[in-house]
């Protein structure tokens, strides 16, 4: 099954991006699942490296880094990155600057699209 997860919400402040990444990590371990993740809108802030969260609190940077070793492609909307003043900022390892054209191709590729 080919699955695309699209995350739209901010990195912290609510748990939608966190829950989307939890599902992504779980699906990444499942058999016969091909997965891609796209960060859009405020979710691109989850791809900022050097996140410092309180002890015992989830860390989205670590969660995103957990996808790359499993071969999961993670794209971050370039327009959304620019709109948030992050154009010159590095992204978490395993996350690449992406485009609406790539999201379109991934959407056509997917059997299931899940949004958070």
C-alpha cells in the first residue's frame, strides 16, 4: 500500500504533527507499506534542527530523523519555508526542500492520503 501523510499544523502547540509523525513511524515498520511524508504550512517548522524540548517531552526533530534510515522520503514545502523566513535555515537530516509539483506527483502515486 502506498501512503502519503501530509502534515499542516505547527511543530508544537497542538499534537497533530506529533500524531502524524507517530503514525508515520508506525507505518514505516509495517510490511508492504510504501510511505512518503510532506510538511506543509506551519508543519515545516518541525524540520528545524537543534530543537530543545523539556525532558520527557516529544521532540519532532528526532521523530523526523527516525524516518530517513527507513528510506522514507520527507518533503517540506519550499513556499511555506520561504513564507516563514526559514529560506536560509538548514533542515533536519532526511528532509528535503520540496515543491507543490512533487506533492502533486506523490498524491497521484498514493493509494491513501492522510492529512493532519
